[in-house]
C-alpha cells in the first residue's frame, strides 16, 4: 500500500474542525508528530500529487489549509460516535478554516503529510462525518422528493427537493407529456427536457416549485459534482432518491401526487385495515407476489403474478381465505419496492419453454441450465436488490411492468385492500442495508446525488459489501432519514401494517428506534392510520464489517429490549431442522423433527417455545440442572436472548435456504414413508404455531412446498420457485436446481429427484394443509399460547419432564398453568394447557410430575380436527400420565 494515493480514502473528516488519520495509513516507522499536516482543497478538482510534491501547483487552484496534530487519540464524544476510529490521530483545522467547511466540501479534498524530504502521506478523505456535523440537524427536518400543496388558485402543485450539499449546481430536467394511464405498453418520455434551475438552501438542499401542469410528468436531477478521489468535475444525471413514482425500468422519476383520488381504488379506500393486535398474536405468512398467482389458471392470464391477482377469486385467494379463517393474521410480502433485477418491459423479458422443461427427466441438469440462461432477463427474482425505496416495483403491475407512475400506486393499493378484505394485515420486506449499485453504475442513485456519503466505506475508502451488495450506512443521518421516511410513507400512503427488515444487524439500534418513534407519531385523525399498530421485526444476525458493535450498537438479537421489535429465532429453527443452514452437507446434524435425539436440541426448543427469554428458568434436558435461557448454549451464544416474547419470531422455514419439506427429503432416509414425512412436517410447524412469541410461516410449508431441493432460489426463475395453491404439484422433481450453491450436493440430490415415491399426492398435500389449519385454530382458540409478557411466561410456563427420568431427547412437554395468572386468564382458557411434542416414531406414555389427580382432555380443536392420528390421545387421571401418538403435537386442556 502506497501512502501517496488519492484513489484511496484513508483519512476521515469527522466534524467541522476535526480530521482523523489512522496510524496504519502512515509509512512504516513514520511518526505522526514528525509530519506537517495540511488539508488540500481544489474547488473544481484536479489535485496533482506530483505538482504538490514539487511545490506550488500549476493548473487548477489548490489551497492548503494547515492542520494541528493534537496529542493522544480522538476526543470524546467523537470517539464514542466513531468507535472504529477511536485510536486515530486527531488533526484540527483552525476556527477560520472550519467555518468554511460548507464551501470546502464542494471541492476535492485530500489530507497531506510532509517532512523535510517532501510528501510522505497523501490520501483522499471520507466525509460523511463532517457532512452530518454541518448539515444533519437542519437537513433531517425537511421533506424530500415531490411534496404537493395548494397554490393560491386552489390547484395542487409540486415542490421537488433533493439533498445535495456537495453539488456545485443542481437542475431539474422535466419532460413533456405523460402516457394514457390505462395504456398497457411501456412508455418513456422522448425529446429533450426542459432545464429548470433549483435553488440551494443553507441545509444543503436544492428545491424548485412547479406548476399544476407538472403532474404525472417525468423528471430527473442533473448535478454538477467534483467526484471524490478522482477529483473530476462532472455533470451527472440521476433519478430522485425519494421518488414516489417511476417510469418503466426506473429510467425517470414521475411527479405522482399520492393524494390524488385517481390513484385510490375503492377496494383500498373503502376497506378498513384489520384491527390492531399484539405482536405475539400474529401468525405471519411470507409470500412472494409473483409466486402467489403466477401458475393459477383461475386468475386471468394478464393478471397472473401481479398485484391485482390478490383480488381475484383464484386458488390463491381461496387458500389465503382458509388460512385467515383458521387464524392466520398477516401476509409478509417479499420486496415490492422498485428493484433492479427484473426487466419491467415485458418485451425485454425472456423465459425458458415450460413445456420443454416439463418434458425433461426429474433429475436432469438441463432444466437449471435453461433457467440460468434466462436468469438475467427473466421475470423472477426475490427482489433484495433495491433501486428506489419509496416507489412500487413495476414488474408486478397488471400490464407486466408497463404501468407508469400513479398506476403502479393504484395497483399496489388494490393489493393491500384485497388482503385487508380477507382480514389479513400486510407486512413489507424492507432492504435498507444495501443498494445494488454505487458510484456511477446503472442502478446507482444515492451516490450520484451525494457521492461518498450514503454507503459504508472500508478503511481504504471502498464501499463495503459484507451484505453481499453495496452496504448502506444508515448510521449516517440522511441515510437513516431515507429509511424512516420510507417506512412512514408506506404506512401513511399505502396503509401497510408492518415491516420486516433484511439484515437488520447492519442497522443501528437507534435506526430502528427512530422508525418506531416516527410510526408511533402517526394518528388516525391526522394521517388516517394508527402507527402504533405497525409491527416491526427483522434479521438480527451479527456479522460482517459491523460485527460485534465495531461501528455502533447494532439492531441484533438481544439488543432490542424494550423496543417491541422482533428478530428471527435461529435457535428454534436449527433445533427443529438439525445442523446449521450453511452446513456443506445437509445431512449433517439431525434435529427434533428430522430424526435426531439430541437433548441439547430439546433445550433450545424449550427456550424457543417459551418466547426465547433470557431470564426464563427451566431444568435442562441435557444436564438436569436448573438454568436460565441465557445459560443454554447455542454455538457459543445464548439460546435465550430476549427480554420479552415479541422480540422473538419463531420459524423453521423461510425463503432462504431449503424449504422445510426439502430439508426432510435430504435428512431422512430415502425409504421413509410419505405418511411419516407428512407427520414430521406438521410436527415441525407445530413448534412454531404452539410457541410463545411471534409465529412465522413460509408460503407453501403447509402444503409440503419443494423447490426441487434448491437452497438459494433467488434467481432460479419461475420453474424452481413453483407454488401450486391448487395442491396438485408441490414443486419437487423439477430437475437438479441451479448449480451455484447446490452443485456440491448434486450427488445427494439425483437419487431423490429420480424417486417417484417422494412426490406427494394431492391427498398428502391436503392432509398437511388441514393439519396446519388445526394448528392455526389451536393458537387462535387458546390465549395461553400467546401470553404476551415475560413476567406471565416466567410465572406460567414450565417444562415439567425436562431433565427428569420422564424426559427424553425426542420429547418436549410444556405446561402453561393459567391458575398462576389470575381468574380472568384461567377462565378464558380452561385454567391450563399441556403441549406435548412427541418426535419418536412410536406412541409413548408420559408421566407429567405434579398433575396426578387432575382432569385433562384433548383440545376440542384436535378432537374434531383433521388429524386422525392424534385423536386417540388419552389422559390417565390417577397417574398424571398422557398417552401420545407417534410423531404428534397434541394440546390438552385442563378441565
């Protein structure tokens, strides 16, 4: 690494008067105090190190501002705000130079260190810290994107505002014309735009007021920047980061008025949102918009895979209706904001011939070759590749992506209204941890508007990519504002009911608290919604460049106490499935539902069933000792991490990794009967639906959904992401999945895919569904499964056979004793529930200590339900003993 390199940015400008340089950025053996430090500034760029090293430069004007090296490390509270930089050398600008920060930041800046021999250090400077210090307090108070108000004639007019504090100039480019709102063809503006100058304000924003004639017209921003590091003065075009409407393929922003009644379909405006419920009362169903109706022949062909399909009376809506009637409360939609990976113009999309794929052998590699050949241009992707966060994705519109501006808004709202009609809440998947592109690449927006600010940078100044894409730095004030504004917009203007945050551990805890507080401020009187009813949860994984609190206090498992925000519980998931989701060999480790008999898994499962509480007390099945949830080990971490049950989202299956059914296929012996496989599927889902905390299901888990063993189907096309809610085809044996992550496993998959005995029938899928409907009814009928507070769980929930002679490594018995909670709770639920999970392949008699002489009976839900196997469950009053059928989850009620 050269110490003289402006293409790297190894120094940091943190506050008006303070810069920081790490010791490692100095030449070996060089002491910081032996150098004379300065900040080189070129208003129009063009810093030349060779000229600087020789003395006064020629060409573009370069000014050097003296810096004073202070002793020690960074001062507090700066060191607290930037813990990863705490040990850096502090360098101070004079008060006079610090007062010029706004102007200096519009040019190229570089840190220089000299001794008698010349330049020893020369590096570009990372500037997010000082931009926040100078502007954030004022800038976060402003509204961005298009905002509409009445003019003096009573017409609604837009004001467009963009935050671009480092720009020399910003213009709004406005195109003439707009498409027919009912047109079913792609439309983009033609000709040269009108150039409208924007006016800068003292908070770094640029703004312009339009006229009523601007409504529905396309626009872009044109900015003149000195690009960081290269020092090039360049004119850049960009869409608006706060866009609420877009043209096809996101080529232009569109001036959409979200309060225009033309964009408010009746099903949305007239259908009230479901009543507010507690987080722990929710059962969430994770669903992909395209999967839902793409293969549903009862939906009109032109609506399949679209937002509008949710209002059609096809197999999918009937299926959701049955789930909702049984107890499903919430549909979680995979990303529906504007994304980069799907061409929105149908004419630009490609897809393999489905009939030709169906004709190939079930274990053939040919299907995946054909699917992958079209993957870049096909109509399917999970969508975790954001482009514009505040606008709906166009490829899900009824005209296959041709919808322009407000039509997208209207169709998205129709979907929300159709789900609300079923009594289902709507959760949107949010991906504020990364963008698809940065710099000047195709789908880069934020970096075009404020270069070098919105993304998290490495010590060398490159964009970090530990999220798999270009990491967003929501620890920066305006990146957090984008996140908060986006969530508020989707609630106020689309009436959604919750958010799931992708890779939430790459956000600060403060980010999530800011979102929560902003939503809590929304009221029915002022905003048409009760923001306090909006539910938040996400992936609380701790990894990557921010791991272990390296840069901030993260929104990870165990650090969200008191916020009401949930995190996915991988402890319960792994205990049920076995092994870890990233195991190279999927056969590694058998879990509770996959044929394992590990007392450690029983401990993990028990903690999860009790809401994942850190302070839960129970007797360990593994050691027989009294322990807390926090003391039970999970791969070096605590099994119990939550302070309250709403902080835990229990699940065994999601869009990531193999489906539950595919896991059973890979882990169980190939000759396992179909009947046993179905029972194990139900048993696995029972661990979720009979648990305290939030319950979460992956769409299709209840009907044995397979992705033909694909463990990472984000780009595996419609073929491998098949979801048949008519219950005729569960998606198995559609060929070897795409090589990628699956290639090393093909030798395990081929014999399975070729075995017709592993293909479930419609009867198998129907039984699986009906058993899950019963589990949903159990959860809805019995409030003791949803206590809702840590104190109530600690008082009422015990595991009476764990660690006793009556316990086993394939058995869980959970007692929820309502008598400990007062007469109201007891009366509501028969004074007590006994949940027994028998993972053995044989019936068993289980003595439950302390219950001899009491009367218990099978819940009426199961007594009258679809699962004939559980109906012989019997209670022995004299001995306090329950007879439980093999591979069964049963719920008994105290009489």
